[in-house]
């Protein structure tokens, strides 16, 4: 099963919400049969937390999303991304 997580948090900052997201990612990586993609709403400029994400998860930042879909990061919302996820398939 494919799962997409839209991360509204800024993964460049270390705070409670990004630590929570990191732990959700680690838990999802342990579940068999899941193909998880984490879509970051902000461009990734600091890899401290990103390097903690299990390698089995796909991490895509706003810069890559914009490159593939042509969407500006300001319009990265759940409804918009659902329509554009097929670009990665």
C-alpha cells in the first residue's frame, strides 16, 4: 500500500512538531507492505532531521515537488498534491 504524508512542519527546524513527524516516519517504516513518501512543504536546507528518516521512506522537499509538478510551494496543499502524486509513479 502506498502512503503519502504531507508535512506542513518546517523540517529544517527542530521543535516538538518536527520530532513528532520524525517519530511517525520511523513507525511507518517498521510496518510491512507500506511504501511511504513524505512530502515536505518547505525546501530542505538543513539535513539534521532528514538524515534520521529511515532509508526505506522517500523524502521529497518543496523544491523537488515544484520541479516535478510545476507547483509553487505556496500552493502545496493536500488537494493539490493528491492530484499531482501520479507524477512520481
